[in-house]
C-alpha cells in the first residue's frame, strides 16, 4: 500500500525517521546512552586484526561508509570489496577472522557466494539483512536485522539508512570492546545517533526545494557527485540512484580526485552536486568546489546554511540543519535520494520499477 504517495520509493524515503529510529533503538540503550547489541559478536572484538566487508550496489555503499567509522572510531582495519569481485578474487583469509555481509534481501547471488567462500576460509560470518527468513540470515553465525520493514521500490532507500544506523552501532560496539572510546565518548556518540531520526525529518522538509532543483537536473546529460570522507561513498550512492531511476549518466568521485581527470568534463552544462557536511575535510571540499566554479560548473551544494557564504562562489544550496559530523551520512542521504526521485518523476519515469532492474538479484 502506497498510502498517500505516488510511489513506494517516496513512501519509503519518508518512512526513514521512523525506521531508522526503530533500528537504532534496537542496538542502543537510549535510557543509559550506551550501545547494547542484542547478540554476542562471534569473535573477540578486542583482538580482531581486521574486518572484511562485502556487498553489492547500495548495500556496498553502506559498507564503504561504515569502513570509515570502523577505522576511525574503533581503529579496526577494514578490507572491503564488491561481492562479484570478492568471490572470484579468492583472497586468502586468516582463520578466525570476521566477514561482514550486507544485504537488504539476504538473497543476492554474489553476496551469498562471498559468504560461502569466507565460511570455507574459516571466517565467522556476521550479516546485516532486512529479511529475517533469508538464505543469508540462515547461513550466518549472527544475522543482525535492520528494521526497515519491507522495501518495495527497486531503488534502495530506507534499507540503506537502516544499514547505516546498524553499522554505526556496530562500530561503537567494536570501539568500546577495543578501548578506543571511553564511557564519555560513547555517550556523546550515542547522543549523536539518537538525534539522527529528528535530523532526517528536518532534511525531508527540504523536499519542495529539491523538487525545483530536480526539474533542472532532468535536463542534464551527465551529473557529477563529489564528496570526501563518508560523503565520498554517498557521492557514489547519489550517482547510482540517479542512474538507476532517471537513466541520466552520473558519476560519483572523491572530491580530491577531481583534478586527476574528471575536471576536464566540467563546463556550464554539467551539474556538480557536492556533499559537504561540516567535518574535518569540509574546507578541503570547499576548495574543490571553487575549482569547479572557476570552470563555470553549475554547483549544487548540500551543506549547512553558512557554507554558501564561506564558499564565496555562486551555488544552489540545499541547507541541512547543523549537526555533529560523525554520522552525517545518515542525514545527507536524504536529499540525495529525493533528488534522484524527483528527477525521475519529472522525466515521467517509473521510479519504483526502473527498466532492466529487479529488486532482488539472485543470479550473478
Ligand atoms: O538485496 P541487496 O541489498 O543485496 O541488493 C544489492 C543491490 O542489488 C541493491 O542495493 C541495488 O544496487 C539497488 N537497486 C540500489 O538502489
């Protein structure tokens, strides 16, 4: 049931404050401000030498965002790769390691094959799935459930942010076990996560503005998405979403890579969408945007209200509320999803059933 929405995708985008909140409250103890997983980790988190992650599509982007959290907050080295490469690369894996798979459906062929490969290599298996009865849930040592509810739209939206929510909690649990955060820092980070559903609700209020920008975007032949840190995987996700449902060619780049090639594409016809939360690489991102402006690129800046002023060059700005930087990806995902959705709708495309795509990819 689509309720009052035109598409499941719109409904699912708007469900995010609720389902992300639900997922968070499952892995955090909000009354004490601590992380509390409803399961035992299948390895000793304190001594684990590295974490291997594999997934496909949007679930892979969630893993990539989380790799920054695991490394930065828990000081846990991460190896991450798309499942279609991982399974055939046949990487050697040290026994007793931990393999993390991420999948909405829990049935994706390549991700499942990676799970089985890792198991044969003596790894413990932790999977993050949205379908509790799925094959991946069954074959894992621990299946952690996102509480997104059924996702009908082919484009993954609420499953993605719920995966991020769960991964953030997992990163905190590892950090705690490894002693890289103390109780005070834990409380601070838990409070930041607790604020996320409200911030997502705020971000959803930018929809009318995003809709106007989408009209413009629908005329573009190519679109570039840029970001640094966790906004880099989000740039990849933005490009994937736009391609998937509007069929406009889009690419995501790490903003610092711009001058190593893609800047050659920049002219007044190329919309460049920049994801710039106020984090430790904010200034670096802004200077990349100034390089785009110097080549007459059309800039759409997703950032905090004062950023436009600091940028000092003309840009359309989607202003999100001020927030702590650690988990901004959960909030910045929203305008990215809305932009893709409204562009597709404006172009008359079926956002729920894009051509050539299936919700669950059970063949490789
Ligand atoms: O069910 P899964 O999470 O394993 O699916 C993985 C991808 O097929 C999926 O995320 C796909 O990229 C989406 N259509 C993206 O919106």
